[in-house]
C-alpha cells in the first residue's frame, strides 16, 4: 500500500493485540468509526518487566484476519530485524518504529536493511528524548536504505517531574521535522501524549489545527480491562464521537480580506523576529564580555545560584504576562546554554 492522500489520515486500534476476540471486536469498532487503518502492538516494549509483553509473532494471524474479515489495512510496531521479517512474511501492510527504538541508530539500521526493497510504508515515532536531529536521522537512515514510503508520528516525550500529560507533546519537533522533510506525512499520537483518555480530544484537535496530517489513536473494546495503556484507550463509542467532532482547518483561504490581513500579520511577526534576533545578538555580546571578565578574575563560568535566580524571575514575569512557563523555560534554557558556550571560548 501507499500512504493515503486523505486528511486526516487516521490509524486506530488497541495498544496491544490481546486475544482473537479482543482484536476482532476492536477492528469492528475501528471500521464502524470510518477508519481504514488498524493498529495493534504485538511486541510490547514495557517500562517494567512482568507486564504483558504482547502476543509476539503468534498475533500475526489475527492481523491477517482483520484484513480478510474487515478489509482494513493493518500495522504493528517493529523493533528488530526479526520483527520486520515476521511482518513481511505475514503480509502486514505497514509498520511503525516505536519511541524506544527510533533513537537507536543500530536498531533503526537493521530495520532499514530488512525493509529495503519491501515497499511497505513505515512510520517513525519521535525518540524518547526531544531531539529532532535524532528523529530526522532515523528517517534519513530508512530512506538511504531504499525505504521510500516513510512517515513520522509525534508522540511527545516525558518530562522530569511530569506535567499534565504523560508525555509533553513537543509540537515544535514536528515543525522542525516538517522543515527538513516537506513531503512526508506527519501524524500525532494523542493517546501516548495524553496518557489519559480525557485529554485525547484536545490533543487530536490541536494536532489538526497545527496542520499535522493525521492521528494514531488507541482504542479498545473495553479500555478499563486493557492489558497495556488502559487509562488512555478510547472505547468504540468514544472513538466515533472523537472522529465526528474533529474539525479540519483549511490549508489556506482564497478570500481577499483574509489574504490581506494575513499578510499584515505576517509582516508584524517578521518584524518581531528581526527584533528578537537583534536582542539575541546584544545578549551574546554581553555574555562574551562577562566571560572575559570572569576569566580575568579567575572566576568559574557556571554560577548556578545566579542562573536559578534569573530563571525564577523570568518565570514570574512570564506568569504576569500570561506567557507559558514551558515556553519561557525552554527558551531561557537554550539561551543560557549558548551563553555558557560563548563564555567558554
Ligand atoms: C505504542 O504505540 O503502543 C507504543 C508503544 O508507542 P510509543 O513507542 O510511542 O511509546
Ligand atoms: Mn500503547
């Protein structure tokens, strides 16, 4: 198969294939929701040992049944050459590389080598660490091995201490990926971002608003009884409601007023960005001057107390200005890291 042109491109199904009846019920629900691509994990990467680790290759005939009985295209996660071989032999339509694998160039390479020439689409989830380069590298590796149908899935990354979601979405990673690869489908996985079914809708809509191409959603006939990721899977009814309620923004509008207004707003943004650059130049000069001064006086570059105070003050100001703490933390950490680098020269 090829990646579909339809938008949104939706893949749905349970976190794990658990039994024949569970897989077939899940597939019936996916089909009833109007979805044409079915997911089910067979080899499950679990955080702790002792959890349900999937049916493995024994689940492959169940996926074949889903294709035969419901006409759905089927996909599953692969993490090794052996998984890929088994999937190709079983006629699986599409595979994805999970977050614990996509950041490992050795594994990605062996998967790429095994997929080479097979012509099935592959989706690459973002690695556990928010590193757009590592994510892009996995995609490049597949393409260089002759895997031509490669797409991506943003599933977010865990943050220390945890926040509202199981994984912070890191939408910016998908934007960085889009600038590197204009032509690949980029989906979101709101289920693994959320960790809780209550947040799947808001994350799904956000993904579409940001222009992502589709969604991979976990759905189980009886989510509370699921053997993995029970709290984030949607029931069949919830899956239907979610998909009915999503709205797809138009890529653009031909309306004259819209085009004029958007040009003005973009000019304003361009000007603000220019000013930001000028300020960053000024800040870098100040950092270099501080670095020299510290060196002259034999003082160490890193002054942790000082940095904590700066960041604390900035976060307080961010609150007062109604800016997101997450954004300011990310921006200030990047600026600080660069400042340390400049002072080391
Ligand atoms: C999954 O899709 O079930 C899964 C394990 O995903 P991730 O690799 O994003 O954690
Ligand atoms: Mn899962």
